[in-house]
C-alpha cells in the first residue's frame, strides 16, 4: 500500500519546512525499495498549491506545484508547512480545503507556523500543540482553547501532529515514518540523510 | 556588501542538499536585516541550472531555476549539491562552467555527492575532502589524488569546502555564514531554524 503525502505550498512558505518532510518521506520510500524491491513504495510525495502557478518560497526559491487545490489525488498524510502565513490565514477557500482534506486523511501534520492554519481550520481545538518558538505567544493569543507548549520538537496528538520551528519538521517526519512503516525504516532514513534524529519529542 | 550565493540544480538533485544551504543563507540574510535594518543584506541566494526548463529534484519536487548557465549574475559563493550526479559528470559544458565559475568565486562548496562534480572540475586535486558515507569508496577510486575522509561533517580546505551526506550541508552552510559574516549571525540563524548546529566538523 502506497500512502499519498500531500504537502501544501504557498508564496512565502519556508524552504526547509517543506523540503525537510519532502526529503524524509521520499528517502524513506527509496530505502524501503532497496530493502524490499518487490513491495509497493510506502510513500508518494507531492506538492499542492492554490493553482498551478509557480510558488515563490521564502528567499526566492521557485517551486512548480504538482497539483492544485481543486484537483489532486486523495491525500493520506497532509503536511502543512509554515513561513509567512498571514495571507493564507485569510483565505477561506484554503481553510475549508484543509479541514475537508484533513477529515479524509489518516494523519495531518504541521511544521512551524503551519500550526496556525491547522488551528484556523478547527483541527487543534482542545489539543496540546507546538509551533516555532517565536510564535508561541501569538498562537496562544489567537487560539486560547489550545495548550501550546514550547519545550518539544513535536507533539503527537494522534491524528494531528504539530512540530516546532523549521528543522523540527525533519524530526517529526522521521517519527511519522516510524509510526506508519516502523522504527527500522525511520532509522535507516535518518542514517541515509546523515541526520542526527532527535527521537524524543 | 551583498554576496551572491549561486546553487547549481539539476534533474535528480537531492532536495535537502539544495534546500538546506538555501534555507541557511536566506535565513542568515533575514536575521542580519533584523539586527541591522540599514545595512545591505549579506547574501542573495539563487538557483542556476542548465536551462530555464523546470528541474525535477529527487522524489519529484519541481523547481523553476532562477538563471541558466549561460546567463546569471556573478557568483561569490558557488554551492554544488549532490543527488544522482552520474549524468552531470558526463556533461563537459557543466564541468567547464563549474571550473570557470569557481575560479571567479571567493568560495566553492559541495554537499554530499556534489564533491564528484568539484573533483571532475579539478577543484579538489591534492586536497582533503568528504562526501556521503555511501560514496566514499567510489570517490577514492575515481579520484585517487584526493584524501577522502569519512569522519567529519565537512572539511574546510580554504577556498573549497566539502560536506558529508544530505543534512551535513546545513552544518557546513552555517559554518560558511560564520566565516563570512561572523559567529554571532550563524548562531542566530541556527536558533531561528531550531537547528542543533554541529559546529565541529
């Protein structure tokens, strides 16, 4: 069984917020196929944006989205990265898409300020969550029903997982690989990436 | 003074090999402007590819190059990421471009298997270098005049710096920020990225 990992991208998305999870899930697939060439690859990773117009990530990296909001394959794992999310928070069509897509997904995860978008879509109500250390106070102020912690790399709240700033999305994604495909594949993926996986949240 | 950081990209480039350095240099610029709003930004980061045709990175992330080999701004810091470099090694036009661009740059750096491209361009002759742990034996076999080490995150050989696998490009890029703009900015950049910078090579 192949799980579709859909990463939402937008203008001013943080490069590593999307690049970290993309690297982890695609490398995990590659590693799995090395170990077991005859199995289906565990993850198919793709980007989804508002339209098919190129997206300008923070710092100017230009990414061509694979799919648009109105037409994409079913998403099993929805990843919402952060960056400058102010404009995104005001887009009702997007917030409704996140709520709808998450409801059909088995897992939804945010990196950094992507947590604001999940909160706005009502996915974090009553949950313990985290975000970039610089934005903890704002997330608490905007969404007082959340318990926002600032001492963990990620918080696993079951079907919704939030991670701290930028690089923490790598550690969280490795944890999701461990949850979905087993610890051994996650360890091999981290080793392949030469990454010192911080396995404790 | 703003330094132009040019990152070469190609089909099957490893996502984090390019995304890590892109994130580090662009975040360093953002942090510097916060500290000193009236100064020039220290780094302008952009991608350069063979042509302006979109590049398909490993796993399928599609990147629109900012510039092409025959027409780009002067490059002060040349970054050559890795990935599947077999096809790239055979491209004489590219190898000549790397040699020429490096000669005019103040610093040239590789991530992961990008070291093979620097070696092919003659930039590593007689030097101590590193690459992804999986490719150390191949690099030694193909270029017997190099001293290839496998126990460091990066090797600073002065005007040429090579780094180990995938995520090591983040640590190396932070080290380059420290060299070029001072330790304090590199520490702030790592903190902003929530990254546990491995400061020892």
